[in-house]
């Protein structure tokens, strides 16, 4: 959006999101408390993403990879559900550590099994990581290979 010199959309969508956040602060949060704040923030974020997606699709005429986005959404939902399930086992703050670990692990597994990381995106990530120092690049390449279904050919490593 910025590369196409459409900062007007960024401004308007930011203004709409801020207005929704203000309305939620005045209406939803007093009535529903902390969980109202959580759900309001999630709804505002979904609305902002929907506005951005609609703008890119209809105004800029770029194809929207809906199926790939839905796979990522499903992986993220599984991550959240897994972390939540771990937190229900214990109410202590220490439970956050295994909840985060379990959520991250479930996200990695879900992205891999659902094929949520498109091979073209994996290759773009590898190219972006090419500027990293060799040790970091090697770790990033392994992480990308773990997430992506399509593995690199044996002779492709740098």
C-alpha cells in the first residue's frame, strides 16, 4: 500500500480503527470488563485486516490468497487453543511458560501439516535471510525448512 503511494488508505483505516477502539473503551469495556477489552481488540484487529484485504483486492486489484490465509488463521487458532488449554491446567503465572511453548509448538506443527507456508513464500523468506550472518542464516533456513512442506534440494545449501 505504501509502495503504491496510498498512504491515504493507511491514514483512514488507522483513523477508523482508533475510532472503534475509542467506542469500545466507552461502551464495551465498562459493560464487559477485561474480557470485553480482549474481544473488542480482537474484533477491531479483524476489522482492520479485512479493510486492508478489501482495499488491496478491490482497489489495487491484487489477488488475495484466501485459502493460504485461512490455513494460517487455522494454525493461529490451534496455537491459541493449545496455549489456553495449558493455562486451564494451572492458574499460576508460571503456567505461561509451558503455555507459550505448547502454543508455539502447535503452531509450527499446524503450519507444517496444513501447508500454510506457501513454497514461494518460503523461498522469498530464504532470500531475505540471505543477508543474515552465516550462523543466523543457517538457523533461519532450518526453521523455514521445518515450516515449509517442500524441502530444498540437497545441493542448494550455501
